[in-house]
């Protein structure tokens, strides 16, 4: 819960409502960005306070280098890679683009149909791996595609809109059987589920700092031992062992590593706690006529995708925002515009693809946050559905 003071001077004096006190906000949009963890803030502040470029040879540069290599070791250890194969990037969009750029030469590319746009846009025209109605990738279809020649496959560990978990270990085993490489976008699963590159048998992994409680501006591409020679998207000074030139954003990287450590230390009961809060939210939503998308699949404990038949997603987001609750409409693009979700469309959900909101609980979500949603949603749903013509109320196929 966050208290945000009412902005002063909004409107003429006579229009100012009687003092209502600060609005209590409930931030339920963790999959867009997790709140900064205190450990990450402390590491960020400490790194910002010290001068030095990790490439400089003097004592300050060497201290900066030590900070960078500590972060690399932390990240490698947490996600089952060798420190030498951790490439820090600006975030996961860059990590996904770098992986597909570096691993694709000589291979055909297959992308999961529900991948994030940063993956889909990196290889336009690539073949798509279909998913079922819960968003789970069809591994029989994958086996059939893999028989066609050397492949690079990208399959996300957990979907950002529905939380659906993919069978990554099984997909990796299949890829290895056919000599294919598997890139895993682990952005939403990292810090929430056990993700280990070596144990999964994948070839590369993309991570984003701000999705696990670090600051925006740092992410990583982790490569397996079969990694090819560097093929940077950004050539230049040879930083990151030739994989990514440019002075690394050291403070953001230190904050990212601190968030990785903090997430790893989190109570083992945390997923159950979040699943309990999510159950409160889903119960209220289902009671008000919503459909849970992907409910039949194993999902991230913090995520639910709720479709309200006949009601546009952006109307739901705005109504909840006015009630002090922050959620997303599927994947909002940078312009803030809401398009029909390609994820829900790939799941065969038809018109529901533009009628679903994503509720994603942050690491610091409380019972009060879930209760606030459960209290606000039924009246909002009734009001928005009441504004529809009867024909529009029919549940979508
Ligand atoms: C699954 C997934 N992959 C990649 C990204 C891109 O991450 P970043 O914001 O670090 O570029 C996101 C962000 O929403 C995401 O949810």
C-alpha cells in the first residue's frame, strides 16, 4: 500500500473537494515493474557514491571493477551459469535481441506464439510455436518443427500476461535431441521460480533487473558453455568480453545483483502467500463474471489474467485506477495504448483478447491490497457491464 498525497492546486479553489486525505494506492502491476527492494536501493546508493569506471587501472577503477565482478558472480551463481558467461545489458529487451542476433546465424528460428514483443520483433517472420488454450506450448508441434533442420528456439519461462509456466526442461531436452539451441526469456520467472540455466539444459537466458526488484537500466544475458564467439549488437570498446560495448551501468548492475540476492533469500513460503492473495482476487472477480485466462496451467503465484466478457480492458484499468488500484491491460505498449493481446489471441480466446486485465502482485503485496481489489472489482464490473447492450453481455466463445 502506498499513500500518495492529493496534488495541491488541482482546479480552481471552489472546485476543490472537501479534504479527503491522501488516496491509498494499491500497486498490483509487478509484472510491469517490481517495486525497488531496500537491498537494491542500498547497493544502488553505495555504487553511485563511489567514483570509478571498471575499465580504469587506478584504485578507484579497480574498486568499481570489483563491484561489477561481484555482481557477475552473484548473478551467475543464482541462475546456474559461469561468471564468464554473464553479459550485462540494459535490460531484457536488449538481452533477448542479443541472444537471437548471436545464436541465430546458420539456424532457422522458432518463437513461442506468446513470447514478449522483444522476442517476436527481434526476428520478424520467424515461425511460431502454437500454444493450447491455457498458453502452454505444444511440444509435439515443436518436435515436428525441429525435424526440419538446425534451429534456434525461443520459449519464455513464464508469460508476462497470464503467468503460464512453460515446460522449459522438456523443451530443452527435445531441442538437444535435435541439435537445436534454446533461448529462454526468464524475465518473469526469475526471482519467483527456481531458474537454473545448467539444470534446465537451455543454451541462454534473459533477465531484467526491474522485474525482480532491482532498478531499471540493467539486465543480463546468460550463456551456456556452448556459447559461440561474441557477436555484439553494440560494437566498441570490447567491454563484457566483446559481447556488449559501452561503460556498464554499474550502479544499476549492483542494484540488480542485490535484488537477485534478496529474492533468493525470500521466505520459501512466499509463493504460497502470494497465491493466497491471488485466490482472494480471483474469487471476487469470478463472482462478478470474470474469466481467469490460463487457469488450467501451472502459473506464477503472483499473476492472474482476468477477462470481463464484453468490457474493454482499458475501461477496466481506468475504473480500477480511479479506485486506487494499479493493474495493466494485457501488455500495454510504450504509448500507453491498449491493443488486443497477442498472447490471449494465440490461446484462442477470441474477443476476450481485448477484454482482459493483468493483476500481478509485487513482492511486498499485502492482504489489504488483495482485499481492496476484492472490494472494488464487483461494483466496477457491474457498472461497466451495466453500460453494455444485452447482446454484448454474451460470454465470448
Ligand atoms: C517476458 C518479458 N520479456 C522481456 C521484457 C522486457 O524487459 P525490459 O523491460 O528489461 O526490457 C518484459 C517486460 O515487460 C517481459 O515481461
